[in-house]
């Protein structure tokens, strides 16, 4: 339903097809169609399995992603989703992370769900905000037996996200859907302050008696008049004062925090009691990721504790484009919105590779990319 809604919103179906084809597995194909719910014509995605598929552990799923030909960004997003799911399953079943068996979730359709969603959201390059999610009642049959609704792994995945009683015996949010939301969403709001520009509908298979089984995706832009409105905290800053760490240790800790999903991490010099020189190590994280980042900070440093506080932030809408230059195609990030002239920033890794390939200074490639992007815009 997530992929169908995003395709209905405007993501080209080829983005999903190419992402699925990039996986080193076979025996399936995907098909987009439509379904009518309460008079609304919505997109629908079906994954047709043509051959028996093995159950897969988290380690095996990770190996599939690593050996795929997905773009680095899509691969990173898919890894984050499966890690969130594996951590939740490991906690529920008290098992080692790599040994987690993705029974239903290791199947082809779940791999397509995760990779296709990552590819679609990467293509959109928009800040994702989700509404509070409905939780169903009752029970569902799974490989482990009969499970209560909402499924235990779903609840674990949605730590930090608001939910509400869906009112009926139905599995509104699956573990895979919960992991996709938790890994990609920046915040939750019943309705963010945006001007809608595109709307997409994704249809589910079940027919519900009291509501249409639909997922709605809306693309819009924040306006300057909304910037100063009061917002709930959407992010968390985690900090620790450290007076007994080398620069190498701090650098390694920053790398680890970023690897664990921190949006930014930094160290600032301070003076502590008795004149001791020290550093404040800080990380900015999405609220659902704050616990993981805090644990990583304690694990990777000499600190015996961290402090944390909630923050909210105003962001420029961003999009990625690929620009043709004299040094080949370069990915460029363009930040726009009601904040003055757009900012154009070439992706450093692509510029470094082009500079090495053509034997020119890095600054020349970056200058050419900015100039080409400004002309194309």
C-alpha cells in the first residue's frame, strides 16, 4: 500500500521495477493495477511469486542488499528498515540480531516492499511526516503461532510514534509497514502545515465494513507563514561532556553515531570544573532513533551517561537531480522553499570520483556541477 500510494502520487513505476530488479533474487514479478474503494480509484501493487522462496535470516537479507546493484542511498535506506525490523524481532524473541528469522518478512514481497519504498522515497527526496497510526485488535495467525494484534514486532518498531485504537479486529499496520515508517519518517502529525500539490492513493486487499482500506500520500510544501508556529519536538539532541578522550577516539565516536543513524554529530571544546579541558560530544537524531544513538554514544566513549532534550527544526525542501557536466554526470542537491535563493550543493563523493577520473582538482568539478545545475534549474 505504501508503494502503491507513492506511485499514485507521481513516483514512476519504473523506479520500483528497477529497484526490484536490482536484487540478486529471482522467481517473482510485480504488477501495478487499480482497485476501487468507496468510489475512490486507487493504485494497487501485487507481487507475484513464481517459485518457492527460502526463509531468510537478517544476516542473509543484509547480504542480499549488500550484493545488490541498488544505489548507495537506496541501499542505506533499505538497510535501516531491515535493521529496525530485526532489532524489534530480536527483542520480542530474545535472539541474536543476525539469527533473527524473517519468516513472512523474509519473503519476496517484504523485500520488494522495503526496497521499493526506499527507492520511491529517495526519488521524492521529501521530508516524510506520518499521521498517528491505527492499532487493530484481536489476533492473527503467524509462523510462530497465534499473535495478538497489534503484532509485537509492530509495537516495538513504532516506539516514539503516536498510535490510537483502530476500533476493529484487523491488522492495520504490519511489522514491515511499521519498520518502513519508523526508518523513514521524521515526525508524526495529524495534518502538517503544508500546501498540498499532489495526492496519491494506495489500496489494500481486504474490504472493511466501516472504512475504505486505503492509504493516502500527500506531497506539499511548507510556507513561510508556518515557520514560526509552535511545533511538537520532532528530534532529540544527545550530549555528553568528555574530558578523558583522545581526538582519535572522538573522531571514531562521531563516525559510529552517524553510522547508527544520527542526522549529524559533532564535538565542541569546553572547560570543565577545575579548569580541565574537555569536549561536548553531541548528536542530532530523529525521536524514534534517540535510544539507539544514546546507547551508541555511551558504548563508544568513556562517558558513563548522556543527557538528551527534544528539539524541532525548520527544513528547506530538498531534491536530488543528476546534472551532466564536462566531467560526467554529477548528483546535485537543490534546497529550495520560501527562504531566499535556492542552495545548490554537489554530492562530494561523486565529485571526488570525477576529479580522480579526469585528473583535475576537486574544486573544478564542484564549480562545473554548480554552474550546470544553476543553468538547468
